C-alpha cells in the first residue's frame, strides 16, 4: 500500500484499467491533502504568449508544497501533479522547461521544472539557457528585467515549425515567461504558449 507523499497517510489504491495499463500513475497524495489545493484552470493571454494556462491558484497548501519541493529539495514531490500535467501537456507541441541559471541548479541539486515533466512522462527540449547574471551584479532587479533578454537559444539549436509550450512552476508577473517567449519568437517560433502549475497574483 502506498502512503500519501505529503502526510504519509496510507492510500487505498483503486485499480482502474488505466492504472493497470500504466496509462495513469497511481495516486500519490491522499484525498484530504488533495482537497487543500485549489484547482483553477485559468487561461490568459499576454503580449508575447498566445496562451497561458495555470492549473492551480496559490494558497497555503501550495506554499508549503513549493517550500518542501524546491527549498527542502524533496524531489519525490515532483510526482504529486504528474497526472494533471501529463493530461495537459501530452500532444504534439514542443515542451520547453524554463531553465535555471547553471549556478542555481548546482545549489538546488535538481531542476524543479524538469523533474515535474519527467514525473509526468512528458518529453521536453532543453533549448533555452539563462543568460549569466555575473555581469549584471551591480544592476538592480528592475534594471535587469528591463534589459533586452534573460534567455537565449542554446548553441546549435533551431526552431522547428509547430507550437511551443513553455513550462514553469509559477506564473506571477509573467516577466520570466515573456522573456523566454521573446527568445523563442526572435529565433523564429510563431506560436508560443505557456503552462504553469500555479497562478499567483
Ligand atoms: Zn495526505
């Protein structure tokens, strides 16, 4: 018997034909924990993005989840939303996780967005890179955000025809997603969407 990844209560698994055929993952969290997350399915548009879809709103349960997953580095928690992300992202679009700065990645030990996608069995293309911040050290955050780009295409990568979907954990002001979409569109992408786990105000 599995136990809930968040509160460790044992979970009785219902074996449906989907889980038996491994089309759907086993439930990873109990119903009580599940109820604490607020599903939203918000769809928005933005200057650089043809559509932004967010699955959940930001609340206390989500704040705790992110803290344990990202900052306490509990990588097993990547699978909590695997079924929802799989359903939303399966298809023919090219999926691009928002990259972390390489130094940040070493500090965090794993890329939280890539792990969400791996857990959801969604193949992704690692074609964007975060532009180094060393030279921007003296600039304020506002100055850095106003600069032309935060991301660039990795050397040797090229845009293919079709839809691109950027994936990030949280959508707050949209600055990160806009910068990433700009890098893809400047490289020739015509349709760029985004999917985020959480929409924060
Ligand atoms: Zn639980």
